[in-house]
């Protein structure tokens, strides 16, 4: 499991303008196979001072973090985050920390379904 300071370092790395989108694959069910079966997929990115998250798991359809209403959209090589989905960096860090501690969709933020 990642420590809180590892999450802070990840956020710092994602804030680099040359950074892309991080893709996190998690298995919260304890089901393993070769290759592993991942039941959570999270895309995380930072742009324009906001953190962006998308999340999908076996129990939840693809959704984006519901962030600051005036945050711009962010298009990356893996994901197109809609306008209004950008979180403050503090909220972004809290959501990532919760995700990595619980293995579940973070409840620290609200989620909106993909359009």
C-alpha cells in the first residue's frame, strides 16, 4: 500500500506539464488470475491547477469526479475529463489517498456519470 507521502509525490509528478495521465488498476475483490483481473480502473491527471479523476469498477459505471464548476475540461491521451470535473489539489490528494487505502471508489468527492 502507498503511504500518504507517496500520494503527495504522485500528485507532484502529475502536476509537471510534461506528465500525462496516470492509470491505476486495482483489485479490491481478492480475485487473481494470470494475468491479474483488475476490477477498478482509475485515470488521474493534473492540469491548470486542478486534479482530475475518472473511475470505473464492477459495481459502478464510468464516472468523473464532480469538481469545481468553473474548472476547464482536460483532454489527455487516455481520457477526456469534462469541464467542471477538476478538483482542488487538496481534494484530489484526499480522494487518491482514500482510494489507495480502501480500494473503493472514493467517497471524499462526488461523482457524475459519463455523458
